[in-house]
C-alpha cells in the first residue's frame, strides 16, 4: 500500500512541476496526494478486510 501511495505521490509531484508550479508547491501537492492515497488504501483494506 505504501509503495503504491509513493508512486501516486511521485507522479502527482511530477505532473504539478510539469504544469509550471514552483518546486515547493509541487512538493506540497505530492505530500497531499500521498496522504490521500494512503488514507484511501487503508480504508479500502479495512472495509474489504484485506490483511
């Protein structure tokens, strides 16, 4: 789950940088995407009862 969240956040940061945002904004975007993806994956694992 964490590896998938890292991939999602890395791609979000790269897309943010490619869109013309400055580096601190891209880092914050990647951090937000990491938190959101990890929260989504943990919720999915919790409700699907995946171990």
